[in-house]
């Protein structure tokens, strides 16, 4: 081998080795940075999830050792537990009601984004409900809905709309819509801000071009505003979906799932099973079903958003 | 040099001495919503530690809904608090699952403890004829009534029967007033059924016994009265704050609640005074107990010390302090007698209310020895709500409740 070629090969190998070492160093650095988060993710997310899945096939309580029971809890849940089906239905109704809040928020966002006088004041007023503590919201609305001395009944009776007070939270028909209305009232401001940010990010030249082309306002809304707002609307939809599965505090404070189980959600039912009835094993099985449902709905939402929600765009 | 060595030796000896002479024994004491009595609990602990050198007591307090969750997680971790205070029937599941220490032999061997408590309240803490807890403070339900509303409706005194309750309630009801309210948690509403001869379960607690024509009739009457406004619907939907708050507002004729409700109502209702509030037994003298007890975890590493602490807290001196601070009955007969004598002079209304708590103690109901009490309750109560709030007929609701309760009983 000629001396020059050998020297060239040596240099190439040296460079390759240097790059390999650099990559290893970089990889080690990345692993070092990621390790704490991954460890926490494993300890607080994956491990409990796995244990929960195992628990759902066992008979266990803090007072007795675990015993394998196979699909017994799932059989009980699917074929005998009426409350589970009621809670599942209510959760789905809660999810289905989410678009009402998003549509309302969109309307308000469009209003405060226009040249309306005092728009910033309205924006602040609408947003104010969001930072309030959910427990406080629940207590205030519970009294607002009160059958005897509640503000809403007083207004409706004073206006002559009803002659007998309505038991908003004691009625099987009205309790769930009443709690959902409260939930929408609280989160409306947040949706509005998200959508407003989306609206303000839409380039104005698109509207100007559409106007020059003679597009009417409705067409500008459906052809420009809505498509451009898709990421913001998707974000609101995902948050609404997650809220539906975690709206424990509002229901717990306002109705505790009652009357009967008229406002029971899967999440409140899981809590009651675990900590009220010491059925942690059965609660674990309900949790698995809730998790699968959430996974399925998130998959659907992702598909609806074009299949790449959450993807990082690279320049 | 000698001085330095002497100082070191003395210091080492001083540091080692307590460990040698008095090995420290530690117990923990878990209470249920007693944070307002912090000074008193600390006094109990200090006096106990003085009387038991080397003993150390750690106090933990949890609010009602948090306590079971906390205790269960501690059980799972294998570190349950040594002495626990529970309310209602929560303890039964613990006792049935061998989590609590059987106190029967200790009570039997201690004449002072044997004679200290009101026998019926002490018996309230037995499961399979063994005492797993002792009374800490005692309550049961009674009927409070709004005297001005009674006078306006032309009613002379408290109702004497179930039908009286409904008739009185109807008389006092109007667009802005209702006649009757009851608390509904922990079977507190059960006297309404019991006074009509309705039993929840068969005597062996194995099968439902409540689906009878009489129960249908009672439920129909209650539902009708709720629909007309004679009974306030909060009775079937509220928990503690809502019903007591509604009665405190002064536009409800009667409140069926346990004695602590008086302090809530008095604190909120400007109309409440000795002239305006009345207290009586429910018809038939039926009442549901909702007392607090003290038990010892079986996993306690220092059961003897824990037992000594239970004895200390329930002793005449310490329980006397508690009774006077909180104005409650403790189940310690000597302490309760002294408190009632004092209140007869200082606060006759409260004395009358508290006296009901130690009267007719043989007529306590809704305190079945069911280890799965919470599950039975959850199978039964929503169906009652369905009937009481008009979603189902009484017959249908009772049939559904029977099916659900029977399933829970068979599963246990």
C-alpha cells in the first residue's frame, strides 16, 4: 500500500472514529438529559398503568392479599353493573356537549376580534371564569341552582317564565345538563383565548384577497377562518375530551354523582368504588375501560385532524 | 487531658442514658376532623407522655372524606396508625377484614374500662360479639323543630307518628317554606322506615327484607310529600351543609338530624334560640347512631401502649375536658352525667338536645353489622332516590333495590 494511501485511510478512520466518539458523547448527553424524565414517566405513568391493568384481574384490597380472578370484574361491569353503563353514558354525553362550549367560544372570539367597542373588556370578563377554582365554581353554582333560594329560579320566577321552582340539581332530567352548563361556563374563557390567538394569526391579506374576489362574509368564514383555525379547534377539542375524563371536582362538589347516579361520570364512579366501597380491584377494571375509551377517542380525534396531530414541523 | 476525657465520657453517658433507661415507644393517633381541638389533643398527648415516660405519640388528623383513603393507603403500605378514630359504620369493614385489634379481652380484664361506658353505645362497636372499638363521642338522630313555624301552623307539639310527620309538614309548606327535612347519609333516614315496621334485611343479615307492601306505601307517601313540597327535596339530594343550611335559614318546619347539626344550625340561623328551637325524639323513639369510636390497628407494633392511650383519652379527666370543650357526649357515663348537669343550668336547650342522645338507646336502628355496609348502601340508596324524586314508581324502585342488594349480599 502506498504511503499516501495508507495515510489517507488512517485519516479517514481517525475522522470516522472521532465522529463515532462524538455521536456516543452526544447520545450519552441526550440520555443523561432524558433519564430523569423517563424515570419519572416510568414510575408515575407506566408502572401504575401496568399495575392497574394487573389489579383489574385480581381480587385485592389493602386489607387482604391479591388473588387472581381473571375476567370476573369485567364480567360484572359489562353484564351486571347498571351504574357503570350510566356513568359511561354520562361521560359520553359530557364529551358530546363539548362542541357547544367551543362554538360559543368561537362566537365570542369572533366578536371580541372585531372592531367591537370595549372588546378587551368583554374579553377579560369572559376569561375571568377560567382561573377561578373549580371547587369555588361548584359551590357558587350549586347555590345559584338552588330550588328554594337560588338566583336562577328567582330570575325565572320573577320573569314569569316558571311558576314553580325547578330543582336543577335534584331533577334526574336537569342535573346533568346543569352541571355541564357550569363546566362550559368555566372553560369558555380558555377556549376563547385559544381561538382568539388562532384568529389573530390568520394573515389579513387572505381576507383582503377574498374581499377583492367578491367572497361574501359567510364564505370567508367557512373557506378561510375555519380551515385556518383547525389547529386551535383541535386543541380545544382535545382539552374538552381530556376534561370530560377528569371533571371530577365539579361533579363531586355540585351533585356527588346524584341524584341516583344521574350525574355520575366514570371518574367519579372510579373514586367511589375505590375509596367509598374499598373495591380497588373493580375500580381498576373500570379505569382500564376508561383508558381504552380515551385512547380510542384520541385516535379518532387525531384522524379527524389529519393524522399528524402533535407532529413537530421541521424547516 | 483528664478533664477532657471526663467531659467526653460524661457526654457520652448522658446521650446514651435515656436510650438505655427508657427505650422510646412510638404510637400514632389518627383522628377524624378534630383539627379545631388541637390544643386539647396536645394536652391529651402531653399528659399521656408524662404518665408514660419514653412514650411518644404522633397525632394525625384527616377530614372525613380523606380519612378512609388515608387509612387504606397506610394499611397497604403496612404502616397503619396505631390508634384510629372512625365515624359511623366504616370500622365494620376493618373489623371483618381483621385489620382492627379485638379489644374484648382487654375490656374484660379491666373493670374500670368495663364500667366506664354506656352499655348500648359500647355494644354498638361489636362485630361477631367482639368489641373492636370503644366510644369516643356519641351521637344519634333526633327531630329538631321550628317552634314559630309550628305555632303559625297551629301545631301544639312534635309529631307522634309517621303520618303526623307528613301531615305537619304539609301544614307548614308554602311557596317559600317546606315542612320536613332529613339528613340522608349513613342510613340516617332509616328511622322513617323503621317506625313503619320496615326491616332492611332478614335477622341473619343474609337477604333483603324491605320489599314489602308497607315499604311501598311509605315510599309512595314520602315521594308524594316531596313532590308537593311538604318535604324539602334537599332531604334526598343534600349531604350535610345543604340540609342543615336550609333548616338554619328558618323556612323549614322540622329537621331530622343527629345532635351535632344543632351547632351548625345555631351558628348559621339568627332565629335559633331557646324559645324558637325544639328538640324531640322521632315517633317510636327510633334513631340512627352516628358515633365516633376509637380502635387499635392490629398491625400496631405497640398495642399495649396504644391500649393505654385509648384508656387515657376515654378516662373521666380527659373525656371530661373533651365533653366540656366540644359540648358533646362521650359515652363515658360519669362524664356525660356531669356535662348534662352543668348544661341544665348554663344552656337548657343544649341539655335537652343532648339528653335525647342517651335516652331510648335500645331503639337504635340503621346500625347493622354489615362488613360491606358501604356497598349495600350504594345498592339501596340510589333506587330510593329514584322513587323519592319521581323517576321510578316505589314498587319498581324497591324491586330494583332488592335485586341489587341481594347481589351485593351474595357477592360477600
